[in-house]
C-alpha cells in the first residue's frame, strides 16, 4: 500500500512537467509563427538620383509601419532592410548580395535607376529571388526574366503617349536631348525607333551628363536646327538644368520631358522656367482632378494624404513606384507565404491590381503589366502640375 501511495505521489509532478513541456512547445510554435517576413530594398538615398530614392524609402517605411500596426502579414511582422546605393551600379550589386547572403531576405524592391537594375540581373537570377524594380527602362523586363518585375511605366509607353500628344498638334520636327545613363539611352532608343514611323523627324540629337552644370552648348546647337519641339529624356536634376538653360537662351518652342521628372524636386529646381513644360506621368500627380469613377482615384488620394500626414510634404511618382512594388510583394506573401519561388509565381499571376502607377496585369510574357493608358499628359502651370487634357 505504501508503494501504491508513493507511486501516485509522483503524479502531480509528472502532470506539471508535462504541462510545462506542452506550453514550451506551444510557445516555440507561436514564436515561429511571429517571425518577421524580411524584405530588402536597394534605393538611391544619396547622389544624383536621391530625389528618386528618398521618397521611395519614406513610402516603404510608412507601409512597413502601417502593416505592422494592423497586425502584420498573416500575423508576421514586416521587416524592411534598406541599403543606400547612391545610384551606383557597383554599390547596388554589393548591397543586393548582402541582402541575399547576410540578411536572408525573401524578396527585394528597387533599385531606383535603370542602370542599377540591369546590373543586378545575373545576381538576382542566380539567387532565384523576386525583385520588383522601381526603375523605368524597358530593358529591365524585355526580354522577360523569371525573377525580375518592375512597377514604373516603361519608357516605350511614355514615347507612345508623347506621339499621341504630338500628332494632333502637327509637330513633325523634334530635337532630342538625353541624359548619358541607362535611362536616358533607353528613352533615346525608343524615340528613335518610334518617332520616324509616326511621321516625326529627328533634326538634332544631343546628350549631357547627370553631373553637368550647363547644357547651353548642346541647346545652342539644337536651336540652329529650328525644331518644332524639344524632347528631353532625363531625371529631375539634369532636366531642370535643361529647362533653365533653354529659357535663358530664349528658346520658345515646346519642351516635353520624360516621366523621369514627375516630382517636386524638378519643379523646385527648374522654378519659373518649368511653366509650360509638358510630360507623360502617372495619375498620382493629378489625383484630385480624376473623375470619381476612376479606379485609381481613391487609392491615390489616400496614399497622398497618408504621406502628407506622416512627412509634412507631398509625395510623388517615385514614392508611388515603391508603394506599388512593396504592396505587390505583400499581396503575394499574404497568399503564399515566404517562399521566394511561390512569391515569384504569385507575382506573375497578378491581375487587376490597382496601384499608383496604373492597373497591373502581369503574365509570363509581361513583367510590367501596364499599357500607355497608365499615363496622362501633365503640364506645369504656375509651378504646379495640371492635367493637360
């Protein structure tokens, strides 16, 4: 009988130990379920393309905060790891290798520039990791590469929109200025490929560096050719210089910019000289003027209001590229979890995704998913963006 009492006297201790063990297993399972989903970002936060990368970073961090405040992604916190590339291809490649090898990210957004994106192709394809670029050059996604997507409207679509603008105005002689980088070269190529077949001749062709401080010489050579319009393919800093130098030289023909200047930095740097400049841009710049039935209007107004409330300034097209890139990845994570291969497949299946840059419809043959209807033509009027209907 004493043995029986002794045997059963161990039961409370065994029960306690079993309970502790079960709780420990459950705690570990819960902890694992709450592990963050780590997404990388490589953006030009300094250097000549900082006007692109800074709103991209701010937007991404705002989204990270919003997602985590709302409970994360299926209970998992979103963790962003952001590196500055300074807009340089070599720094960008090193940053991406660090994200892959050290930070163990499951997907990457960025970079900000076309040249950086092209420099990453081999690294990303070898790593088999989804990348959603924030750069515009069509070569990023043509030919299609399985692991690389992008959200900005491609330069080929911008050229098509510009042609639609020029034709009714009977503008048949244009001059081209382009920034000497991958974005400028890509735009120039598309202009030269498409303008002649539209009946528009190119009477002059000039270029400039993104660190140049004067382009008067190039503009003087253009003026001699007497074009009906000048098309400049660059980004904010360089294009603002082109605009100011053109006005200083008394050039009065229309100046048409690429979508690479669709931000407040261009307006600030170009000042009054920008008045009258026209360009293709996403609807974000004129969101308030969109009809209520427009499927993007609600999202654009909310993004604009959220950004203004958090940062005390206006957002722009480039911040919108990061918004679209990160939300596309978040959408895929919600559906398939943190498996890079499954994220890639889910991105490729994206249909009717309403973003700041347009309505995205990806496919195995299209990793940009937009048409020229993602653009509207905008004009600078009294230092502000206006819809050029």
